[in-house]
C-alpha cells in the first residue's frame, strides 16, 4: 500500500481552519483557480448542484460580513479581517431519470457541495492559503447582499487568505480510530 501513497495525507494534516489572516490580498486569478478546482469534484449523477460567488471587493465584502450575524449568532466574528470569501450556493440538480424520482432532485446536493468545498480547501492549503468553512449566517441578509435568487440556499461561505502566522499546523484532536471504525457490522 505504501507504493500508492501520495502526498494527500500530508495535505490532510496541513489543512486547518484559519481564522487569522495577513492583510495581503488574494489575487482574483488565484480565487478563480480555487473555484475551477472545486468544480472538478464528483457529484451525484454529475449534477454539479453548485454556484460559486467570489467576494473580494470592499462594498460586497462589507455586506457579506454583516450577513454573518444571524440574530446574534455568528460563525465568523473575525470576518472583517478576512481578505476574500467564496460563497457556495446550492443550485438545482438534474439527476438521472429514476434517481430524482426515487430520492428527490436535491438528495445528493449537500454532499456534493461538501466535496467541492473540501477540494477547494485542499487546493488552497497546497498553495499556502488558509481557509475556514462557515455555515452560520443569515440566509436573508446574504441573499439581499449578493443578489442571490430566493429559491437558492447558501450552503457554505469559505474564508480565503494568507495565514498571518506561518509554521506547523495545530495538533488535530480526533476521536480514536477504534471508536469510529468497525468491520462488517456496527
């Protein structure tokens, strides 16, 4: 198995949620590249149920930061120090005949968006960028701030920037393998 091992494990250990960024802006072509990588992620029936919005200009950025406040609950109180954001909206999925009828057209959409988001975050980490996925937000405020159609749900907002501190990532606190793994039965 060791012969097939690539650098993914190292990348998995390197990637962490960054909440402290330098003031250095992320070039738009870099942000576009991250979305380009994310769109190559797998999706159920190749439905690609996502729409990405890059937010990197002061006006829209300020409105988005305000939209993190959902009646006093916020997942990004440090948003004013984030140079750029990538908003991921759930778009309509067109599944294969029979699959959509059986499971519903959006059955796989959240999983698909999660895979695209992780692909984006891993690529960012490989480029020396920090990211953090934010799901706590006011749908109404984000829709209004960015002109998102009412029938689309914002699933994630990913902060993107250059980490303020370089160095080794924090030690990951994870459940022991024997608590989460079994073979052939629960």
